[in-house]
């Protein structure tokens, strides 16, 4: 593995300030309690002030008032706001993508790709604004018509994680806005600057189309701010993305007040590699999914379940590919693996490797920290490959770091059982040229995940499909397909256009 030089931190700060200014964010700095850092150097970019519980209540109140107006605006007109936002994202794609790389540590192509994902969901939502359709339903009663309508739900609260600092917000915001719901966003306290930049763009879009200013707002702070948002009864929906631990904390609070929940939690994604797999294709898919974003995607590949007949060959191919991965500044050309987000992530990486070794795991590639001499406060690590004798508790846990566990199987049913023997159920994949194995993997008794792929890894979902998973992943669905229904309420209507009053089910009442 090769490592590249890191940029000087003062130059990074200056570049960040210039990018933010071009995106409409100025006046930062001071003695705020919230420190914005870049994982590229580990240094401070600026300081911000967290919102107090009282300010959270004020912002939610303003959004609630905006809902009373926004819900009456025709949906295609609401779509014009999202169309304008999509245009601004196109115009500022380079700057916002660079800011994602600086603040979240993603390589440049992934930062730009995340902004493109925002543009794509805006395009989808604009079209959707003319298709928020219900059904006409046959009535058993003569002279009656039944139908269903979808109405705006209310204020949508979005709690997002650092690893997709802008895309996940856009999945929710673009749909919520065309569905008639103002959005209050609590981003990760590790990536506040990208949130302020997005808010500046959506505020400009709202100004251009004459939408209420409070249709979008950002809350800065830690878990207490997210908790205040989750507890507020005026917030009709909480869409929360993050760890399963976070979901366990948020879900009872929202459910206790009968709010609506959309949860996108942990993933422990696997790829089954069969004897018929195209190994050249498999290696490319595995390396991107396992090492990309330094293993910090919810859809990162964490387990390979390879048939025993090809496991040794696959391991050697993966080891060779890992040896060639360029590690370093995500802003540098050619870098494929950037930094972990912070010291806690690095500690998790070390602890997982230690636990794997303790149960017989063998690290066959990577496993070391690099570039510590250049940036002692930044955490660059070699993506690791660990061969495991059997599935264990550390394999069944999600570690948000680039660690890939290799297990073997002899029988296809054993592979399915190993695949499903984890608490999480987000994304999954199989590499095979056997149509029976592919279809079996996609069947009801195959992969138990919300996403199941054939001959591609578990990462890289497109916005046209619904995104989300089962089990401890939370069961939520975002982005495409009919995910828009989460942001609306359904009303079933019956219209009697006759002069009679027949009752359903043949009931007679006098």
C-alpha cells in the first residue's frame, strides 16, 4: 500500500472558508462549543454554537407554522422549490463535493458522487410532485365511490450521520418538501459545515420561489439536540440514520408520543462468492465495497463467504489488490482510501482486530496505521483482511472501519445460513454465474436483507429504488420507489352520490 503527503492544515482551513463563502455561509468562527474538524489532518476548521433546547423548540414552532401554509400549496408548485434546489446543487457541485471531502474524509470522486446523488433525488422528487396519487376502490354499495388520498404529514425531523453528510438529508428533504412537509435537520456534530452549506442553498431556493423560509432549518449540537427534536410532539416524523445504538435510544421516545419513525441503522453486509463466480469481477466489487470510504458506509462490505474450493485463490487476489491501494489525503489525485473520521473510529478498528485474533482470526492484509508522523491527530489505516475459522461475535458486530472478514462454506444452504446469521439486515450480494444460486439468493428464503444484489457488491445504491433494511437495521425505506408515502398521511374517502343509505356488510339499522 502506498501513502501520500497530506496538505498543510492552514491551507485546508483557508480553502474551507473560501468554499463556504461561495456556498453562502459566512461569519463563522469564535468561541463556540461545537468544533468542526477535518479528518484529513485532524485539525480544527472552525467553531460553531450548538442550539439550546429552547432554540430547538422555537425552530420547530416556526416549521410547524410554515406547515399550515406549505401543505395547501399544490404539490407541483412545491416541486418548483426542489427543482430550484437541484439547479443550485448543479451549479455548486464542485464546491459542495470538495466540502464533503474536507469534512467527512471521502475521496474527491465520492464527494462529488454524493452531491450527484442529491441532484438525482431532486430530479426524482420534481417528477413525483405530479404523481402523489391514491386509488379509486370498488365499493360494495350501489351509488358509492371509495378512494384514497395522500395528504402532507407535518414537520419532518431528520437526524443524519457523518458518513453521508448531505445525501441522506437530501433523500428525506426532497421527498418531504414535495409532499408538503417542512424539514428540520439535525446533522452529525462531526459534519456541521456541510449541513450549513445545504441550508444556505435550500434557503436561496425557497427565496427564489417564494416558499416560507421555515420550510427548512438546521439544528447544531449533540445527542441532547437530537433528543429534543425527537421528543417534540409537533414533529410528525423522525427519520434517523446512524448506529443501532442510536436507534434504540431514539425509537422509544418517538413511539412513546405516537410519532412516526423511519430508521436507517446498522449494516453488516456480506457477499457470497460461489465456485462459478467471475473472480476478476468479484475482486473489483469486493475491494470497492469493503475499502471504499475507509469502510465507513452503512453498506460497506464486512463479510465475504466464499466456497472452500475458491477461497484460497480469492484471498490471494484480494491481498494483492489491497497491497496496491493508495492511502492518503482524499483531496489528492489517485487516492482510493482516505482517513477514518476520528480517534474513536480508530480505537474501534484496533479493538475489532484484537478480538478477531483472540478467536483465531488471521490478519492477512493491512491492519496498521499510516501517516501518523505527518498528522498525529488524523487516523489513516490500512484496510484489513482477516480470515476467520468461523462466524463469531466480532464478525456478527458492525465495526465502522475497513475490516473484511473472510469465511468459507461447503454447501450453498450453509452459505445462506451464515449470511443471515447477523442481527443486521441492510444490504447483501452474491457473485455467481449460476442462475439457480442467484435466484435462490433473491428468494424469500434467501437473503434476509432489504437490498440483495447479484454480481455487484452491497454498496452503491441508486436513488430509483427504495433504500433500507430489516432486523436491527430498522425497517425504514428512503429515496425511490414508494418511499414518499412515509412523508404523507393516507385518508380513505367514501362518497355517496345516491339518494339511498345502504350500509356495508349488509347491516340494517331500522
